[in-house]
DNA sequence: CTGTATCCTAGTTGATACTG
DNA sequence: CAGTATCAACTAGGATACAG
């Protein structure tokens, strides 16, 4: 994430507490909205999985990104990582209660998107097929 | 967004309809989670504003990014752009009903973050202050 | 098996300057 | 005022090779 640090907001005179919250909100939102997190969480929602299984089920992810995504989720306490001291190694990832809770909160947004995806697609098409017309202006008097 | 196009999922044999939905969900999530959209929507939630006003109220955003963010939101039908044919030009941006609706859906997530931010911060601290211990392994038998 | 290290490219952002 | 154009960082992501 390239996201601005609190300093940017702070220097505008915003209260520190509020800054921290805004920052964290965006941080979480950004993580959920990033390229792989949502898919990973969704896949994990059906049950614990080991690294390789995740690598297969999260379509198209690279080892690098999977590892990175899982570490971020683990760090936030959304996912547990359990390594069994065997050889070859076995590591299982699972959603924590907090992770499941987030997953449910995200579901709200997912449902919103589902129920409004028609509108969005329509709006985009309309917008894209208006090359000349540009944005109309209607003087309100 | 660098996000993968449907092809990546499709080539794994996922149903086209589902792919499109997943893609759009992540697309919307990514937009909401990006560096500026959430702030912009939040600011617009209190009422219509013109370009310069937004530029001032969305702390730290550049003209380029503001313009870009607003166009994306307008394209999706989340924001209206009204240009008054005056000189100097005046352009007002406002949330559409769809935009407000999204804003409310996002609020759910925002509240989740607010009520769990303590946990998250705690988890991060704990994770970061465990340099040696690494992830513990508990053989279950 | 489960990662990490390295390299490389493509996309994203910010600063700056300029236009209608 | 409300943007767009251009350029220079910067970053994220994939591929590959390697390690524990």
C-alpha cells in the first residue's frame, strides 16, 4: 500500500485519534480490496487449508503473493498459522474468529455489489458510450 | 488497479457469471479501499462540493488524483458532475442515491474496523514483538 | 512442502507546468 | 476555476531460483 501515513492528515490539523482510525479503516479496506486478500479469505472461509492447497485454490496467485498475503492476515490476527514439526513440513492456515467476523462484515459489501452490479455496469456503459456529449450542464434557474 | 482480469479465473474453469461478479466485487472493494476514494466519498457525504473545495477538504490529494478519482466515481454512477456554463467555470460534485447507498454499506465495514481496531493493533504489536519465537507449532496428538 | 531472495517489468502516484 | 499533459520516482506483482 502506498497509502498516506497519518502525518498527511495530521498536518492539516485533524485530531490524532481520528487520524489513526481513518488510517486503520482505509488500511483494512485496502487490504480487503487488494488483489488477493478477498479471494484468500473467501477460500479459507470454507475451512482450514495448507499452503499448497491455498496455492491451488486461489486461482493464479504466486507463492510470493500468497506468502505475503497470509503473513499480513496472520499479523492482523485474522488468520492462524499452524506449523507441524514434521518432515516434509505441514502448515495449516485458518480463519480466526476475528477473521470470520471481518468476513461477515465484508459480506455486507459483497451483497451490496451483487444487488447493484446491474446499475454499475449500466452506468459504466452509458458513461463510456458518451464520447462527445461530455458531462451536461443544467443551469438551475 | 493491477487486478487480474476475469481470464485468470476463467481459465481455471470458474463459471463466467460468477467470475464477473467476483471481479466486480473486488473492483468495487478496491476502489473503496484505494488511497483517496473513501476520503472523497466521506467528504461528499456531507453535501455537494466543487472541485476546489474538494481539493482543500480531501487532505493531501493532488489535482490529478482528485480528478481521476472523481471521474471513476462518476463513471460508476456514484457521483454526479454538474458543470455550470459560467466563467470562471463552476463544477459541482455530489453523491448520487447509489453513492449514498454504497456509503452506507461501507459504513458497516467502517464500524467493524472501529469496534475491532483494538484487537488488530494488539495483534500487530504482538506479532511484531515476536522476532525469535516465530509461529509456534503444536503437534495435535 | 513451505517458504525466501532476487530480478525485472508494468502500472501508479506526485510535482510541475500548462490549457480552456 | 477546473482540469489535462508530461515526466520522474516509486511500488507492486510475477517469474525464477534457491533454502530449511
